[in-house]
């Protein structure tokens, strides 16, 4: 009889985990395989187990229903099956389940709308513990409810330090002090790497999972970038078989966490050796192996991936034009018929690079332009820092003006709309107007003026209804009740930039 | 013998004018015709004379060469010809002749480059004298070297007052106190107008000429909008014959002024009753009757006129996209192969309309984005005013932040380039870089960063040359010498918006 190491209770959408001892000899990652079958009244889920090192094999499962479950584990190293039972309790208050697509928007599985306000800290989990702690403290302030970050370490400007761990057994190249910062050099594998791409370093992954969990506790979705091209070690240029092994391992480990989103790649289009066939193959592995259908997308450098592909749940866009991106959100919705997330629209900061040196005001303007077109923008921060700790890559401290305004947008505006999402309405050319999706369309408007500075506006909706009009200063974060109006009416405005009118039928 | 009323001397590119008495009976505008032939060593020019009221007929001529000239006048009311002589002296210091096209740019006829920095005061000449005086005082400050304005009065929001004179004999409709400000109503002829569209009011035109002259003394080009659609009196909806009569009258009167540019229309595309054939017919009259080939264009509301038409000398563009226009300047150059003038890219102000409520900063940014792409932007100002005197329409006082920055751009940057114009160079995606046209290309760069805020930039031109680098703060209007550099080098920048690097090979 094998000792089964597991709890007897888990909450709905929690992680139910079982550990079993098994062989350490040979290469357990490639020579052993195991899987778990989890049986409840409403679902039967089969997932791959994985080797976690030091002779331990783990099986994870995220139940989607309450009640009694049983499990049956099998594996190449088991003689016969291992079985057991557990109870799934109701979800705790803050647990709304994984995020799902809801038309052009998102909602948690329990139906609670989810309005994405994301940020990017590409390799925050790979930084020294003090910086990770600081990152989590900043994230705990509730500015963001999604964060993009990478499994693999990153070799990039402002980011040549060693990660705290590597995903494989082996030793890294030595970093050349005079390493080139030329863009074209950032994807070149350096000499001196010694990796066994068939032997994972489980500590790297368990730490990563720990970070996913901490994010989950903060109510933040983990938008995991599984592959990326900025790499001196060779993780972006493994063989097809090694890639597939990695994908299966990652899925087996991470997919039971309810806050996981899959980003197949950052800047898929600039990998030196990957083809569209590769991306499609990874997607097929993901669709097969992730039994929970976490959200899936892939992020561009220049050409968009074809977001119409059936496996893609939402667009994850990097702007293609210096001057116009958030303003195209509604066109992207129309083109792809999916939620539009603009994960990179330039970051607040002052570095030399144009993708990382816009003002907080300009970034917040882009958030609003995306919002009123029924999409979701993303934050990042790239201020020059004496110790080269930039939020966009390392996490650490936030220094910018935009996070509080983004939180204001989310908490005071998006979270209070009478519906599950916004969509653009065509009213006048010189405003960006939204109403809500669904039944309340026409009972509620947000009209954003961006860099336009009207001292008043003349409004008309219909002859019979009354409308409460509020003036939202999206930068100063004030909301002023202007009164109730009907018919054709003028509202006074302050002649300043970044104003929104919120109009609610009463 | 008829008494010839004229001077015996005129300067090159000045107006030589002769007055003759003639019949007042009947309709001198339609029943009489007259013309002058002006003969110098290098040119023979035949122009139409015109009836100036009270029995006076006038003939005007702009000589393009120095030396002795003779003239011969003929007319339906003259028995035989009237002849005489005059001397053309050298142009005075400030007189460089009419502006001509020079590739994608402009130059005065004497070869002096002309860098257009225009403004718009649609009906400044129709305002009470005190306002006109104020307008000229503001213009005398040298912010602008071109101004767009209309021959006909304008019926538009903020602009329902009566003009000081009308172009025709007759009486206007009474203005309804409750006149609609709906856009669609602004082109409706109101009841009660009584005009004789075959009898001009010469005072209206002589006053207008007086204004053209005053602009000329200030070194400002008069970009005359000959027709426009915002009209309660019927001037925009005359018959074909009446239109042609008007065009011939306007050309006969105005074309001898060297600072005249012809804008066939403001917003040609929204006239209720004009067709493309009409515009082409006016253009053919203009090409035939204006013997000096003043610059010719036509301004859109939404669709551009086909600026590739041979009679069009330059583009006169109203932006088509709320978010992007100046940034398309180089595309427009490529498309039309002519100078690009962006006459309407939203005005600095705070009125309710989106075309008139951007900040000075945003307007100046657009000027620079156009400039470094080898084009020319235009100014306008629309601040709410207690007496409803808005620069864009009436002239008066300027209140905005942009004019001094526009003057800075012209005087300290454009006027000092080592060449006759700028053109875009493709360097990096995150900057807008220009070099000069012609022989000095590559010896001089302007690199504009717009809303990007780099703290430094790494530059490289070649391995062997040295470059002087200056930092231009386009908003604070400072120019700082950063030193001389060569090879690949970093320049420190302030991490602020609206910076330009000026780079000169030494």
C-alpha cells in the first residue's frame, strides 16, 4: 500500500494536490509518466501528474463543483492504481473561479464580471527575494488584476542579471561584461551554457507556482508567458521534442491554479527558429492537456497572430502604430470577434526606448480610449532606476502616476457599470462614447473626451427620459454630479483634458 | 483724351494700378468689359480690368521684372486704346515676390525659402474696425506668415453677426434670434435676402484688398478662401453664370497682389449644390485669368480633393482622423508629390467642438510632427470669449500658448536649416527624424520625440564625421548645446516630452 499524501478537503476552484513517492533513477521526467483521474458527480477530469524531484510525483486537480470526489492515480512506476476520496467545499468569498470569456469581455466562472486592468513584470519571480516582496506589496495595493510574466529568465536591456534559479539542470553561460545591447544581439545564445533540456529544475517551477498562488490570494490573474525570445541560454531554441516536454510539464504543474492565463509567447514573431506550425502545435498540446480551458492567447512584436484561430480566447495585442492603438480597439473587436486586451501600448517611464517612455497621462488616456471601445489596456513602468530595477521587468517599487488612475478607472467606473462590459456607440466624431453590453444598452453611457477640452457639451438622447450626468475627471480622480437632465441639454465642463461624462438613465 | 490716373513708378512685384472713368449706366459689371496689356522687356501680360463703382474702372498689374514698361488699355466703353509708360524699380528689402512651389516646399520668387506657418481667421476682414485693428496688431508680432480668410461672410456657430459689408448690392435676411446651431442648418439660405448677384459692392472688395495689402506689409501671405458653404445669404448657391462672374471679378481685383494664394473653397465637399465639375470650372477660370500663377488649392471637410490635379499647387488638408494627421504628412507627400499644408488639424481652444478644443501643447506637437515629415501645419484658436470674438473666425486677441512656440519653430529652427526644406528620414521607429532636402541631406538632422520622454538616446551616423548636437525644448523654447560627438554616442536628455535633437555635421 502506497501512502497517499493529500488533504481530505479543498474548496471549489482550489488546488487539490496529491503526492506519491516514486523512482529517482534514470530520468524521471522522460522515463516515467503518471496521471490522475478525478471523479465528482458533475465532472470526470483526467490530468497528467509530474515529477517534482527527490522521488516525489505530484497530481493536481482543480474541482469545478462542490461535493464528494474520488480519485484514481496510475503511473508507470505504480503497481496497480491508487485511489482515495475528498470533499469539495464551497468557494471562499474571494474565490470566483477562473476567468472565462463572456462575449467581448471576461467574467469569473461564478458569473462575477472581470474587468481586466493588467500590468507587466516580465521576470519578477526571478529576482532576489527582497524585490519579489516589494513587488507583492505594490500589487497588494490593488492597482491591477492581471500580471504578465515569464517562466524563463530574460536577457534584455536593463535585464542582464542572473535569475535566482534556472528551469533546467545545468549551468549558465557566463555573462559577458561588455554584452551587446543591440536588439539583434538579444536573441543570440551565448557560448558556455550547459543544460540538460530533459531534466527540469523543480525548484524553479515550485517557486513559480508559489508566486502564482500569492497572486491568486491578491485576486490577480497570472498571465503566464510560457516562451519568449530574449534569451542567452538557449531556452527559446530547444528542439521540438524538448519544447513539447516543457509544455507538458508546465501544463501539468500550473493548470490547476485557477488564476492561470496562458500566453504562448511574448513577441512570437521574432523567435529565431520557431514557425507558425510550432505555435499551433504548442496550442494543440495546451488544448489537449489543460483540462480547465484557461484563457489562451499569444502576443506579437509586429504582426498580430491570427487571433481568429479557434484556440485563441482573446487578443493580446502590442500596438503596431506609434500614434494610434487604443483608438483601434473597436476595430480589433470587429475583426476578431473576441475580447481585446492591449497588453503593450507603451509603458510609463523615461528610458531611451519609445516603448517605455510615455507619461502617466498619456498611458491613462490610452486606457480610457481602450475602455470606452469595449477593450482592456495594460500597464507597464520603465523609469530609469539607480539599481536598474524597472517594474516592467523586475517588479519592485512603482514610481509612476498612472497606477492610481488605473485603479480609479477600475474601482470607480468599470466595477460600477450596470452590465458585464462596455461597447462603443457611434454618436459624435469628437468624443469616444460607450454604452453597456446587453439589456442596459442605452440606459448608461460613458463619453470620454481624451485630449479634447470642451467647456460645455450639448447632449441629446431622447425626449422622454431623464438622465443623471456625472463629470469624471479621469486624471484628478473626482466624480461630480452635474444633475438630472432631459431632452436636449448643455452640460458645463471645465475645458480640461481627460474628462468623461457618465450618464445614467434615471 | 482720357485722363489716366496712375503712378509712374512701381516696385517689382508691387501693384501697378490705373483708373479710368467710364459709364455708370446699366450694369457696368456685366455690360462692360475692359483689359490691360502690360509690356516689358521680359514679359507681356494681359489682365482684365474691373468696375470699381462710381464710374471708375481699374486695371492692375504685378510686374515680375525691373525696367521700363508700357501699357495699353482697351474696353467696351473706350473709343480706341489708352496707352502709357511706367518704370519698375527694384523690389524693396522685404519684398521677395510671390510664393512659388519648390519641390515639396515653397520659396519666394527671388529664391528666399518660405516656411509656411499659417493661421486661420475666416472672416476677420468682416469684423468691426476695432477688432480688425487688434487682429493686425497680433499678426504684427510675427507668429504667422500665412492667414486663411474668406471673401464672403460666414454663417456659423459663434459667428452669426452681420459682416461690416456685403459683396453684392442688396439687403440681407434678418437673422433669427433663435437661429439653429445645428450643423445641418448652417448651410440653409434664410428667407428675406434680396441680392443682385450681378452687381458687386465694390467697397466690400476694396476693403478686402486693403486687408490683403496690410498683410503684405506684415510679410503675411493671404490665403484667400474664395467660396465656402456656411451661408444664410445665398452666396454659396448662386447660378453657374453668377459664380463665374464672381470668379472673374475676384481674379481681376486680387491677383496683382503678390501675397495672394487661392483657396477655391473651404470644405468644398459639403456645399449643397456644387459638383466636382463646378470646382474644375472655377479652377480653369483661375488658371486662365490669374496671369501670375498664384498658388492654388482647395480645402476639404472630409474627403480630400484629388490634390494630384495639375492645377493644384499644394495640398491644403483638413485632418481626417481624430488621432493621427500630422503624422501622415510624409504619406501625403508621397501620394500627391506636392507640398503638404495641414491647414486644419484642430485648433487650440476650449469650445465644445472637437475641432476647436485641443491644448497648445498638442497643437505644437502636431506642428512639429508635420515639420519633421517635410510639411507645414496650420494654427487656429477657439477659446470661449465673453464677446464671442474667437481668433479662428473673427481675429481679435490671441489667448493661447501655441503662437510663441510656432514662431520659435519658424524663426529659430526652420529659418535656420541649411536648405530649402525638410524631409523625413527613416531611422528608428521611436523618433521622427528629418534631414534637409538637397545637397546638405545627411549633414543636418532634426529628431523629434513628441510625447516620448527619453532620458538619453544612443545615436550613430557614421564612423568618421563629427556632429554638433543641440537639445531643443520645443515647448520651453530653449536650445542647449550638448557638444560635438562622433561614432556611436549617447546624449543625455531630460526625460520630458516635446524634445528635439538638432544635429549638424561639423
